[in-house]
C-alpha cells in the first residue's frame, strides 16, 4: 500500500473530522504535501479531489482571528485592525 492509497486518504479524512486549531494546521500541512505528491504523480482524480476538499475543510477549521464585525469599514477586505 503506497503513501497515497485510498486507505491513507480515508485515514486523513477521519483524523480531520474532529480537529481544530493547531492540530488542524499540522494536518493541513500533511494534506498539502500529499496533494502536491498526488498531482505530481498523476494519481486518480478522485483521490486528488478528496484531498483538495479535505484541504479546503482544514483551511476553514484552522483559521484564526476571523473578523465577523459586519459594521467594520474593512469587512470583506484586508483587515487593517490586526
């Protein structure tokens, strides 16, 4: 079983299901490396899509300091208050 097998991607998905904060950021780095490798060796598009979706989900979970102040003049722009 190679490092980019169906089972490996499944294990990454299971791990990501319950992570937040720093652990999500470290798993995100692992998924980024796996995705880069998958794209470079032309592995199945299904696994690439699963890794890509997993990376997007981990990016959302690992975000810090997300501004939700809709009255701020910088909302939906690069925040100048941080």
